C-alpha cells in the first residue's frame, strides 16, 4: 500500500492472497479501508473490539485505526479510500455483506493500474464502488473489548479458546476482585454482563471453526447441549443458521435495499427517502 498511497486517486484497489493462519500484525493506514474476503475467514482486532469476517463479507476499517488481521485461508480484495471522500464512513470497524454487484466491481477494480483513468469505465467503476458500499447494512459479527488491560486480556484469551466452564467467579479471582465487584466493573466497561459477553464471544468463535468442521462438531467443541441448541443461539445473534457458514453452505447473506450518495459524474439521482449510511 505504501508504494501507491501517493497516487492521486480517491479509491485505490488492491488484491492479495494469504496463506492459512497468516497474521498482519498491528498497523494502520492513512486511508480508510474496505477489506473483502473472497474466501476464508478474517479476524480483525483493534483495542476496542474483535470483528470476525465470514466468507463473502467485508469489514470497513476507519482511517488511522490501529488493527491487526488474522487470515484463515483468505484471498482479499481491498479498497483504500481517501477519508475526505467518505465522510459517512463508520467511526469503528463494521462488518457488511457483499452482494454480487459489489463483488464483481471489486474484482474488476483490482485489475486497474494504480493511476487508472478517472474518465470512462474505470472512473465510473470506482465511483460505483462507493455507491454500493454506502448502501450496505452492518452485520453483528463483533464483540466489544473492555478498555482495561486486565479485562481485555481475559476476553482475548476466551475468544482464542472458549471454555464453557469459565464463570464470573473464575474471572474475578484472576483480577483479585470479589465476584460482585468484578461483574459491576465488567458491565461498566462493556455495557453487558460477563456471562452475556462470553455467550456472544463463544458464538463469534464458532465462525472460523465452521470452515473446517460440521455444525455438530462445532456445537460439541463449544460445549452446547446439542446441535439444535447451538443453531438456535447462533441464528438468534447472527440472523442465519450456522450451516450457512460451513463449506457446503457458504453464500451471500441478505441483500438490503439502499439508495446512494453522489460521487462524480457517474452519480445516480437519490431517491426521495434519502441515502443510507453504514452505522456503527
């Protein structure tokens, strides 16, 4: 990215393939980033939270945000976007769906030279990409992390190895607090109880596991009473059953309707309802 960041283009498309388990350690970009995983799963960390990006989804990363990305067999297509071009960009990372039109535009754009022509087809594709991104609706594949270092460490450990036997009492002992004081502090920093946080974190951790294991295997590994109980909990939080995230069930999510803001000469006429914007 550094080699082309100086190019005077509001949108710079780049495609990259990564080996399984590759870690892009802590870094940041001057530009906002639209990071799409055509295959595999990405796990994006910031100091504020963790976002798991299933196949055929993307994550919007704000400009100048320290983050790291764990790649699990991922082929990525990225757009690096001048912040002033997208004032509606979310203030925190946001996972979104990638419908067929947006996917094909990304694939086309990553074939461009860095200094692609702003007129004609290439310029219109770059403009249309921003239209499509602006119409996306956030997906709930994330958990917030507490700002305190000791609590954040507990949470990251849990996400890496979810254990149903972990209780509030266990975590309270780790922080040398009473269970009541610990629970009150955790809720103050995250907005939810430790038990609720762990339940969501356990479900989020299921997404990468579903790449290589069945729903039954993942439910057992994460300590659910039955595959049915796991399916109900997963669908309640993420809006789709876990079978949609296995190799045999991968596919696009819901396709929300949207209208569009104005970008350059290829801008459509906005609908009377106004433009949709990604939310945090």
